[in-house]
C-alpha cells in the first residue's frame, strides 16, 4: 500500500533550511483531507515518518515539526521520537488547562522543543509560555499590527518567532524587520509530496523485537508483550522452539518461558530470519535460503576469527546481505533505520572493517575464487582449510531450519 506525506522546509534569517514540517496527506493530491480526524492524521504522520519513510530520510538529519492533538500529547506520542529530532507543535485550538500545562512541562524537562502553532496573541496561552520555545505566527491571519504585537510582547522573553504562510517578498522583509527568527511559506517553497510503501504491521512487530534484543538491557517482559500482541509471531515462536534445532523435552508454559529457553541471541537471529521470510513471500525461496546460509556461515567465520562476542551480529550481516534484492530497494534505505551497530551497517554498505572482511570472504568462497580465499585467509591469520567444513555445516543447518519455517 502506498503512503503519503508532505514536507515543507523552515528557513532561518540566512535563508538556510533548519527544519521541515511534516504534514498529513491521504493521496497524491497535495491537500489536507478535512474529513480525517486530527488524532488519525497525526498518528498517520508519526507512523509513516518512523516506519515507512524513516525520519532521517525525510529531514536530512534536521528537526521535524509535527502537529499533535491534545489526546496524543496526553498519551505521550511525541516520546516515540528522540528529543533531538522533534519540535512538538501545540495546536492553536487546544484548551490550556493544568493537565496540558503539566504535560508540556514534562516534555520540556525531557529535552523536547515546543512550538505554538498559528498563534494570534491569545492570552489564554500565557500560562503555557514558560515551556514554549517557538511561536508560529500565521501571516495570512494576522496583519501588520498583530504581527508586531506578538513580536513586541513575546520576543523579549527569549522565545523564537516563526513567520508562517509567508507568501510575498513584502511579508518576508516585514518579518525580518520585526525580528522574526524563522520563516515558512510559499515565498520560499510549497509543501513537497513524499510517497512510499507501507510496511506491514507484522514487519513492524519484528522490528520492535529486534530493537529490544539489541538493547544493552533487553527486557523479556517487554519482548513477551510484543510477541503476544501478534498471533502470527506467537505461533512461529512456538513452532521454532519445537523444531529439531531447539528441541527441548520441557513443556512450554508461556511465551516468556519460550523466550527464556531461546535466549536473547537466538531470539534476535530467528526473529530476523522469520521477518526476512515474510517480507520475501513473493520472491523465490532460494533468496532466503542463500541469505540463511550466508548468515550461518558468517557466524561461524566470526567464531573462527575470535569474534565470539559478536557472532550473532555477523549472522545478521550475512542474513541481510541480499535484503536489497529481496525488497527491491536501495540497500542504504533499508539498512539505515535498522537498530544495528554502525560498524555492521558500514560493512553492508562497503565500509572496510572486520565485518566487511567476513562478508568479502564468504562472497569469494561462494564464487569459488579460491586464490582470493587463500590470500584473505593468510591476511587474517586463518587456516583456509578450516573454512570448507564451516560452509558445509552452514548449508546443513540452513537446510534443517528452512524445513521448519
């Protein structure tokens, strides 16, 4: 399914882009659908930004401005973003009460930037001002007197002023003269449409699991919650724990019990494998089989190279080495948002490091380029004669596991 967003740049006084506002769109038509509730529109922008597009791809590493409704502020939805990535836009139609003020105070304490959207100088927002960093003034709504009033009253407090809907050179020059800091509008650039493919909910669940397993302090209870929320994941986990690869005589009493028996490394490995199998459902099985062989082979090579503490990561690298072919997307777009360590991502993208050496070695072995395999083995202080049994073992294990999936 295709998904859509619009993004509009925000400029500083030097006309340099410093941020992008991300706007809800329901189709290729670059307009807001008024029939959609604010909650749904914001939730869609958040999900599509984080999952289907990737925030760094949308903003080029700059801040993202996103409108949040009262409900979604109270539900802490902004906390899905890192504070360094997000400007929380508080809508002009929200009722300012103690609950909203306390919530904005909490966001501010956690390092988030808060902006008031479409502000017209309403004194009802004064109690919120201690936690506001940016005031957005709609230049289509407020004329010269109103624009000047807001600047005179609030600029001395240290808040930044953002002129939005700046349509003409005269608007821009007036905003500059009044001391506005930031600028947005058709005078600079209209919102630009972004179109992408939606990732299935099940794939998102896999990514949640993978993210938790790579955490420095994995939480089995959190893993249990994620897996139990998806019937398909629960079923596949129980099938996996009952397969010959993990055969146990113990009776499984719960999802948590199954996870404990597997252990973090195995959960990470096989959740990723199942995810890869699912996203390649319309591709030949051979692609996934080769990916699995590569993963197991890379894991064994890492062990041979005394990288025992990171052999599971080597498995993931081998497993993901064909993911661009499977997903028919550029590799950097797929790899960048994955919760993998930077050297692992770098190896997949061609950066020279120890993991890249493993990847090159397995590719040369696959191609039967024995002279290079022997030369690389010598450079890495490996006995090249030990490599063939590792590959054979990887093929045997992959065949067994593939039959159980």
